C-alpha cells in the first residue's frame, strides 16, 4: 500500500531491543514499515479531527517501540506514555525514546489514568481479547481521552474470517477455526483463545465486524466515529474516534446496557461441515 504521507525526512531511532518479539530475522525493514504506517494513520487522524498537535500521547500496548519510535520522531515535544504488560518493553521505551513508563494490568480499569490524553494509539490489543475485556478496554480508552481528543485503534475485521472460510493455511493455526467463524457469522464478534494460552491469561484471536463495532460505539454519546478503514494496517482495520462531550443524544443505549441478543443461526454447524471437506 502506497504511503499516505511523505515521512522520508523523519529519522526515528533504529535501536532495536534484543527481546523484541515483533522482529523477524531478515525482516527488519518490514518492522520499520509497519511502525511508519501507524504514524501515517495517526497523522491522518490529526487531519480528520483538526488536531495539529498531540501534546499528550498514550501508546498501549507499546511493545518495544515499533510505533512509539515513530511517534517520538514526529512529535518530539510530546509527553508519550509507554504502557504494556511486557515490562522489558516498557523499560526499553522509557530509556530509548524518553517515554513515561507505566506497567499495564490485565484489567485496564486498574490503571491510574484520568482524562489526560490528546491521542491514544492502540495497535494489536483489541485483536486478542475476549468480549468482556474488549468492552472494558474500549470504555477505558474513552474515559482516558480528553474532550476533543482522539483514539486510533486496530481491529481484525472481515479479512481474517474470509481467509479462514476460504481455507487459507498458515493463518490462525492455533485456534478452533470453525468455532471462531460460527460465532462471527452469528453475532459479528468472535473470540477463540490460543491453544498455548492459559485460562488466566486468556489471550487469543478476536474478530469484529464493522456492524458489531458500530453497535457498540453508538452507545457512547460523547464519541464520533471519524473513520473505519478496512485493511489499513496490514490485515487489520483501523478505527478513528473523536471525543466530544454531549455530541449525540443517548437514544441508542449507554455502555452499561447489554448488547442486543443475536438471532439464532438458521443452519447451525454449517462451518464445521465446511472444514470437514
């Protein structure tokens, strides 16, 4: 995908952490390209939302700075908070990119943030959480964002389920694929824990349809969806939200109410028969 903006003059740090699990040997350029693409999308959000400056930024999960290094290069004046369950990554970002370190929690509501951030970037987190933690995470991001602030996050939308339904190999081999697709077809939301994950960690693959996501977001009267971009960050979709207090009337519910129950599928089990072929 061609670049959205010319950032060739930026010189982000190329210092790599020895324990960065996002780097594949020989594919270091791809690692930097993915980080640059995230910055392009963040800059796009600033244009859409008329936000020329992001003085206070949260990168969660920050990892070892795949995206944060680009945020630091483009916003040298900003206070950037690096937050992750991976404490080695947080420490590396604090030391290497002058970020404010905060160790994350599995329950994000336990983090000590208030409505302080002008921008929250969330890359590859909501793509791995079961629904209760997914909804709690979104609620936290919105609470932590200042009025007139911006949230940019990635989700797995229609792409991965389509690849799985077509029998693509080497995609999500460590989950129950038929169960994931059946739930996705029924409700627009599906989660399957990775085989190697534990019930305590409960980490897996999450797919969400644009329609399901919009049903969730429309219960936040203070949030405007500025963009939903399919396959904008690799195979992941990108969502751009703008927070503005009282912009909508809460006619469609509030976050505390349950989501509408989906109708029962007309032909339950059809995906299992598809994989049995």
